[in-house]
C-alpha cells in the first residue's frame, strides 16, 4: 500500500499557541524595515507640502514626529521582544502592544489626507492619498502575518480618505470615492489572503517538524530494536557455541580411545554433525565480523593461479562424488589484494557451484582486462532468473530451498561474498540464464611488480610430536574437562582453571613453566582472557605463547579481541585447527628460545 501523503493543514486546525508565536515572530522580523520606510515617506511628504506652501512647517514637523515616534515605538518593542523571547500565552501581550502601536500609526496616516491638505488643490490631495495608499499597501508584507495588526493600521489609514472623498464638494474628489473603495477592498483582500497563506506555511512547517520528530522517534525505536537483536544474537550465539565447542573437543578426545567398530562409526557421525554446526557458526561469525568492521584488509601482490588451484583441489572430491568436472585454468597473473579474504570469496563461489551443479562441469579461470584480473567461476547448474539476481546476495535467501534443507547451506555464502568484495573494493558481477548455468565474476586490480606463490594448505600435523605444559583457562566446566581430555590424549600436560586467580594458584605448585596459554576471551565477574594472559606472562616475566578462543560475536568484543595481537580462534574450533595452532605456536616459541640461547652463547 502506498504511503498516505499528508494534506496541507487548514489554518483553523493549527495549534493556536504555536501559530500565534510564529505570527508575532514574523511581524517583528519585518517591522523595522517597514516602519522606517513609512517614516521616511512621511518626512518627504511633509517637506513637499511645506515647500508648496500648503502645509505649515510646525504642523509638518509635528505630524512627521508623530509618525517617527510610532516607528521608534515599533523598533523598541521589537528589541524588547527579542530579549524576552516569549513562549506560550505571553505572546498575546506582545501582540496587543504591537497592534496598539499599529493603530496609532494608522490614525496618523489616516489624518494625513484630511489634516495636511487643508486649502490645497486636488493634485495635492491626490498626492497625499497616493503616499498614504503606498504605505497602506506596504503593510501587507510587514503586518499581514498577524491580521489584527494589519487591519489596525490599514483601516484607520484608508477609511478617512474614503469618507473625505464621499463628502467632498469637489467633483474630482467625489469621483475618486469608487477608486478608494476598490483600493480598500482589494488591498484588504490581499492582506487576508497573505495571512491565510502564511498560516498554511506555518502549518506545513509544524506538520513537517512533527513528522520529522515522529521519524526520529521511529528511528530511535528501530535502532534500539536492532541493538537488542544484536545483543540477543550475540548472547545466544555465545551460549550455543559453548556446548558445540565442548562437543567437538569430546569427539576429538574419543578418537584417541579404543572403541569397537560400531563405536567408531557413531563417533564419525557425531563428528560430521559437529562439523556441519561448525560451518553454520563460521558463516554467522563472518557476517558478524564484517558488520562489526573487525576485518582488516592486508593487500599484497601474489600469483592468483596458485590460489585458484588450491581451492579447486580442496573441492575436487565433492565435485567428483556428484559426477561433476571441476577444473581451474592456469593463470600467472599477479594481483594486488588480500589473499585470505579473496580466498574466502572464491572458495564460497566454488562451493556454491559444486552444491548446485548436478551435472556437467565447473570451470574456474581468469581474464586480463585493462589493468584488472577477472576471476570467473562458470557452472552448468540450474541458473538464476534475472529477477533473483539481487535477492541471492541477501542473508538467508536461497533459491529452491523453501524447506530450509541444511544440506544446501544456510544462505549466507553469497551475502559474505558481497560484503567481502565491497570491503576489498572489487566489482562483483553475475551472468546467468535459467537452465544454462551461471558465471560469477570478481574484478581484482593487477599488481605492478612480481608476487609470491601461495603455498598449498598445511598438511596433516597428527604425527607431530607433542610435549610441554598447556594452561587452559575457561569458565565452562565442560570445556575445561573436554580440553583436558583432548590435550592429554595428544600427549600434553594440562593445567585447567576457571579464572586467572585459580590458574596462578595451581601453577604456584607446578615446577614446569607453561609452554602455551589457552584462554577463553569472556570469563566470569568481568574478567577477560587478554588480561589473564598478561597476568600470567608478568608472573613468569616471559612472553609466553598464547591462544585466545572466543564464542562472542558482539562487534565491540570482536574488535577488542582482534586488536589484542593474540592468535584468535572462534568457537566452535575444529580439532585439526586447534592442534595446528598449538603446534605452530609452541614450535615458534621453541625456535625463538633456541635463537636467544644461541645469541647468548655467541656473546
């Protein structure tokens, strides 16, 4: 339904107090120029009449002074009004004072055609009436916003001339009666019309301000609702991630336990379900981090072909199981982009193509064009109707998945692609024909110099030696128990604690220095993992390697955790990623320690 357009408010429907204040504000805004002009006209008229011998100087000066005093009264009243700035009912007092001065000034001008031209001929009288008429007409812009003030000046200034013309024995003066009457009716009508127009403008402004206020209130409500939604989602996401993370750790620990064949099969099925939940949480986290502005672009030149080859190798098995050919054309072009973020973009596009292509092939390749590399992902899938091209980049929108089959994803992959390409400053283009397939194209700027080859993904670390003491700080008992079981099964010694104080207390009786600190980001009683890690490092006076794990998606917490400089993993963490992170951190620490010892020996 189209929104209703508000009609222009009628003057009688306006708030009386607000309208009155606006009227008085308007007349005080223009009164100075108007009355100064009238006083100048009065002085000139008196001077001309005195020069012609029609008017005595004493009478001329007296009348001019009277008009000038009225003008000064208007100006002084205006200054007093500006200083007081009345609100509410007080505007009426100023209106009455203003009207009274207008009446006095109108009487002065009404006396002019009668008192100033005694003994003068018709030309002199016509001149005086003409000057008076000009002043009366000039009162429309100056005084018509407040109709009582306008008529208080206009009627006393014009009616005496009308009566004088009617009673005059001079046939020329008598004949001008009709003209003066028409002038009064016409100018008076213009004054009334100007007043109605002013009230309509005031009403429109009042209505606009009210609508703007309503809009601001609705905006505030929407922002509060959005903030409440974000807070709820962040809390719900954190609370859901905790048990899923613990479940994944327990599954990893179970893999190290001797089980019968049926038990191992059940563990594998549990792990598949856990990995599915992990992928969904990862997509939600990506959206949260992008919306929070917690993702930084780190551009560097690299060979795009090696990145595409790795992505296609990772998805080759899934495509093969569906009978779909997945190939990447070699490309030696060097691009200037963030390899991690670009990999996520292309990986989502390829994963989407594999998911929706049931037969045929998928081709990933590049084209060079005007200083850019166009990365294209072609597929022979069902295609996308033109009217759906924009919708598929919206969150949770999926074609042909009204039943929300989780096997078809969550509907966040292309939304993430859109956000990442916007962040990278890359153009995203879609070409598709229903029944013939689709092509997603990402335009990436070329680098001016040589670039590095992206190495293949890290290999299996399951056989890497495990040794050393790992301190785990987490306020969830289930996660502490799962981490202890998993890390012990991998061959590490473990000290698990719920807080920084408990960790220090437990470590006080431990003769071994920790080789790694693993802490949850958000702990109880306002404590956080960053502070706990710094406390433990200061206890040993060593930059102990540390790993921060979080289930938070709140923008401020994500930004703070990201800025800590610590390696950050997001719950639920897969066992392979956790193990690789532990091995790499501890290996780097061992290498640094060996380098320091060698330097100490040499010196």
